[in-house]
C-alpha cells in the first residue's frame, strides 16, 4: 500500500487540490492553510516522503473541472454519484452539514420552508449542495453563482431569498450580519472524501487505507479540534 501511494508524487512533490471555499475543512490566513484537509494532505506527503504542494481552489466545482487537466494528484471533494463517473473517492473522513442563510425578516423557520413557489435560492456552482438542490427542489427556483464566497457576497448584496452553504462557511460569512440569519435545520449532510482524478485508478484502495488509518488512530478528530 505504501509503495503505491509513493507513486502519487512526481519528483518528490505531491500536488494536492485544496478547496478554501469550505471553512469546515480549510481555514486560510494569507498563504497559511489549516484545518482537517490540509492536515491530511501534510500527513500523506510525510508518509510517502514527498513535499506537499497545495493547489488552491475557491470552490469544489473548479477542483472537479480540473480533474483531467493534470493540475493535481490528490484532492478533497464531497462524495457524489455524478462525480464518481469521473473521479475516484475514498471512504468519507468527515460528514458536514449544509443549510441556508436567509434575511432576518424572512418567514422561513426551517429548511423545508424555503422550497416554496416564488422563492429564489442561490447556490455555488458545482458544490455538493448544488447537486442536492438540483435534484430535490420542487417549487423554489435555483440560481447559481461561482464559488461559495462569491455566492455569499451576492446574497448579501440582495440576490435571491436564500443562499445554500456549508454551515461553518455560512457562519464565517454572516455571523456579524444582523440582517441575515442561518437556519438551524440541515439541508443535506455532505460526506467529504479524498479523491484521485481518475475513477479507474487502482491506487484508490491504498488511499482509502490511508484515510481509514487516519480516522482510527484519532488523527482526523484531532485535526478537526485543533
């Protein structure tokens, strides 16, 4: 397994796609990246004797779009059947919640209230919750923007009646906004996994073993609470 993982790096460098749009997984302070995803990336690089080179993205959709363009060797994405037609997933290393932010004076009490005729919902293009909403919304109209931060700013500026996002990211964007509140309900639970850019790559078994070990020895839990 270890020998297989070593082949992921090229010339001693492991290029890792890091999505900074998900604050539950990644926190960014200038060029410094912290959180469970960067921690897992660093651990993998150390185990295989490589230097971790982050390839930073501001949204999950862009990570997925670059999968066949030789931009990254390993990445982190939410598990989705449509994505699995192109890329390979490990078991999830963490499950996070997505929900909505709405105007403070909006009538919505729970996430189910948002799916109503005449309501406009904004989502980040290509995100896991975008895929969920595309399938599940029956009455509300779905509109898309770029990255999560871009969709949040457009919502703040007045676009749509609700914006979907990972709860931690919504809290980071709107915690100090008295005119916006975050619904307590869960829109969808997002299973986050490590990925390889080719769904036929047999090395996914070795990467899955790496994730399994990181969960069982407490590394993932420690990185979440760091």
